[in-house]
């Protein structure tokens, strides 16, 4: 399980979430 920081209008955060979803990794925002 990973913790990621997200912010509004954060393109890097969105791509990170997409990558985690693609790899099937669980994460907490």
C-alpha cells in the first residue's frame, strides 16, 4: 500500500494515479 499526495490541477498526480491503476497497485490519496 502506498500513500500519494494529490492536489487540484496536479497533472503529475493524475499520471501517477493512472500508472498505479495500470500496474494494479493499491494506494491511498
